[in-house]
């Protein structure tokens, strides 16, 4: 009974905080709601018996990723009004992409309903928790059965990181930038000067 009540409380707060993440006008408030969502997800993981995933959510996502988002939002002088101005221009493309993803999800779920045997093929067998630890069971699933999906998630995060760098990179006049090619092309004679200094003398 207590677990059921806790599940509904965590789920309700998680859904509400997720909605507030995308609907809050202040970016700092969005990050704070995201931290709250991570804590509720960690609580759900504890109820499922996945304490390791719960601790990873708190330590990695709340302690590092969300705090990093908060510092980036607060320290960078990003003009969010300019970002919102182009929202309507890209709204049709975003709607088409969202519709395609919705159709794909419906096809996958419909396939599972039509063919129940597809669930047995797609789902990996759950390891015996009495024989292995929680961390070992998670590693067996991620790095054996779902290794390609795990690598795909890494690529998605890499693309997101590159996109964030491109969005926040600014070109300023009068700022000298490093040219690695020019530095590597220099010769020793151009950058090193050997001076003979007599004993007790100086330049």
C-alpha cells in the first residue's frame, strides 16, 4: 500500500515537473524543475529495486549535468528572445519530424499488440538478482544485449553537445584566435634564437 502511494506521488510530481521544464519561461526555473524531475525518477528507481540507477541519477545528472546546465544558463548572456523568434519559422519542420516519430512509435507498439511474440524477441531476459548484483545485472544488459542502443545514445549526446557549442559560439572582432596549422608549420629558426653570453655579462 505504501509503495503504491509512493509510486503515484513520484509519478505525478515527475509528470508535473517535466511539463514545467518545457513550459517555464525562465531558463533557470526550467533547470530547477529538471532537477526535481531527476529526483522523482530516482525515487521510482528505488521502488523498482534499482538502487544503482537511482544513485547514478542523483550523482551524475543532478550533481553534474543539471548543475552544469544551471551555470551555463546563468553565466552565458544568451538572448533567448532571438531564439524564440525563429520558433514559428521552424515549427512546420519540427511538426513533421514529431509526426514521423509518433508514427514509428505507433508502429512499434502496434506490432507488439498484434504479435505478442515480438516482446519475447525484443526484450532481454532479466538476470537472476539472487545470483548477480544490481550493478552486474545492469552491465550485462547494457553492454551485451543493448550495446548498439547504448552507442547510439552516446552519438545523440555528442550531436547535442556540438549543437550547443555552435549555438553559443560568437564571433568577436579584435579577438586573436589560435591557428594550429600556422603554429605547426613554423620552423625552428623562426621561433628560437641562440645568444652567446659571456661569463658575468648579460644582454
